[in-house]
């Protein structure tokens, strides 16, 4: 990958990451407060890192996937354009 492409991707990723906090919190409060089981018992979220990482994974995965797909499409189109220029 060319250095300019790496920098462009990193800048794009940094911009994308800035918007992720809106996906997991509102007014500096987590949007997930706990879990409800099939018996309607409510459990608060603990500080266990495995629990927190799973919550973040479930909440953020769709956004990360969309970013990856859109970035890949962009880079493929960009790469084809550069290859076309070299061949011409």
C-alpha cells in the first residue's frame, strides 16, 4: 500500500472512530444498562471486562462492518483507477 493511501485510510478510520461513542452512549451515559432474562429478571452491567467487551462488540460490530465494506469498495475503486492510469 502506498504511504499516502495508508495515511488517508488512517485519517478516515480516526474520523469514523470519533463517531462511535454516539452509538454506545447518550449524554455520557451508556445506552445499555443491564440484561433481562426470560423470567424478566433484570441484571445490571458489571465491571467485568468480558461482559463489557461483548456489549461493545454487539453494539459496534454493524458499524465496523459497514466501515470495512465502504472502505474496501473505496480502496478497490481507487486502486483500479491508479492501475488504469499506469496502463494507459
